[in-house]
C-alpha cells in the first residue's frame, strides 16, 4: 500500500486533517467556572466548559475536572455518586451532554442526498460495567430527530476507547445560524419513560421517548459508582481518527465564545466618573473573542466589590449599561462619595461573568 493510501485509510474519505473535531473542550482542559462541584442533583453547566448536566431525581453527584486519563490525556470529566438511588422512577434521568452551534455543522450536509456520516469517539472508564447510550439529537433543525446507539463498558476501572458511526441524515436540515444544532447526549441513568421501548440503533427518527435509552445502566444505584470520560470527538466520515489535541489557549478561546469570566488584576475593568452624573462610573469591558450572542452578565460577590485606587475605596453596586456580543459597558454606583477620583477599577477579588451558552 502506498503512503497516500495508508493516510487515506487512516483519516477516512471525508475527514479534514485539522479542525475536524466538532466538539469543544473534548479533553476537558478548560474549567473557567470551577474544577469541582458537589451535591449536584439538577441541570446546569457545572465544572468543565461547554458540557452540561441534566439530572432529574437520579442520585446526587460530585462533578469534577480530574487529573486522570489514558495515555496522552492529563484530564477527564468525572461523575462520582455521593447519594444513591437504587431504583429509578419512570421519568428520572441523568445525562451529560454538549450542544453544538448549528452554523458549525454545515459541512455535514444534513437534509440532502449528499449528507455525510459522522463518527463519535471517546475514552470512558467506570467501575460499573454494562450498557450505556450515546445519543445524537438535532436541535433547531426542520425536525428534531435523534439517533441512539449503545456502547458497552467491558472492564471495570479501565480506560476503553469507544467508536460509534452514525448514518447520514438526509431529511432534516440543520439551520445555518447560531442556535442549537446538535446535542451529544451521554446517558448515565434512564427511567422507564426513556428506556422501556425498543432501541433502533443508527436510525434517525422522531422517536418515541421510550426508545431513547433502552438498556442504559443506572449509575446512581451505589455510592461506589464513578464514570469518567475524555477525548470526546465528533467528526465527518465513517472512520474515527486519533483525537485532535488542541493547545490550552486554542481550546480556551473556543470556550470563551460561550462563557467568559474575568479573573485576576489584568482583567480589571477601568472606569471613569460620569461628567453628567457624578454618582456613577462607567467603563468598557471587551471580550477576548466574539461571543455567540449578547451574553447575560452577572457580578460574582458584587456586594463586596469596591472602587479603587488604593488611596480611596468604597463599596459599590454594579450593573450593565449596554451589551453586545463584542463588549459591555459596566456601570458602577458607589455606596458613598468616591471623591474627585476619575479612574477606578473592579476589585480583583471579584469577577464579571458573561454567559452566551446554548
């Protein structure tokens, strides 16, 4: 076999050499919010960036960015059951997932005869062996079809690589916009509402709920249970390629399109006293990248924030005067007279959090 043929066999017939992974933060390097959250029982973005948890009465977990992984990976995402639920009720579920922006998926060609197959690969480890479900579900497409496939954890507490190829979707078109394009759902628990039907592997359909997670084990049935994942990759074609490792800086900037928070003194926002109203200070915070949409803005520990310089401090209330997907005008109102000082800054013990997640 020629070198060109060997390369083609390695990467598959429809896969680019770079920028081939649709998943952001698939090696779980970036955790802007925090590296560990305890007592998780519900929905939300928890520790690592771009991955969300949805739990409905299916146990309590600690979620963390853990220093573990197969060869070549220094981090993973870990679920650790801390309060068990041995038997799930009908509507209970536990899902770990990422939502991919629709306009990033246009190369799939979904909704036409030339639509392409896609391959999901990842490394997984758990003490609880058995059947798990990895489901792809379209978001803002013309129809919200899904495709569920089972994989098996064969050996306890051992990193295993799983590869699942999903058929081309020739019916449903993924909209070319900044909305919800596709979800990658990793099921970790499913009551009978989601698991009592028939699994139709590798079939895109507007399936009944009961067919989505047939055979799924219950990770919440013991406080001894743990589940870890890393190296998540979704790519064009029928052939899984080696994981596309990106630098931390590259992955961070991709994550900051959806979530960004200031930290440390270099991210302080410098404010200037208003000439029209001396009780207010204003300053512009530019985001490091263009965010997906106009973000929501919150101030961490806002009640403790102060105006500086060091020769004068005062407590302050904070707000946003205007926002775009490029920048925000920060508004500060001191709790007491800030004097004649013109330039000020947000206290470095606090942070501004901007959220444009899907």
